[in-house]
């Protein structure tokens, strides 16, 4: 029976070294401070409303001050979706 040919293997060439290019994209730098500011304003609004037994921040709004405070907090969550 005839012998099969021996195939010559190609020499191994290692892949080129990868350079460490680390890019940190900052995204939008205003997002985190605005998000935290909205959270804190909303929290402060609700705390001031409860501590002053409804006299502040706006007495005429009554319990709607709670809705305004939670509105600021909700706006903070909406802004947080832009954070990268």
C-alpha cells in the first residue's frame, strides 16, 4: 500500500501584541451632579414639608408638596438613564 504524503505544517507566527489602549469615555459630565441634585432637592422638599407640618415650602399647595418632592426624585431617575 502506498504511503500518503506528509504535509508540511506552516511555521507558527504568534499574533501581534495588543497595545493596551484603555479609553474611559466620560459621557456627559453634567448627568451625575444633576441626578444627585434632583434627588437631594426632592428629599429636602419632602423633609421640609413634614418638619414644618405643612407650612413650608409652599403652604397653599398642601399635600401636593409631597407630589412635587417625588416629582424631583422621579426626574432624578429619568436623568440617571443618561449616565454612562
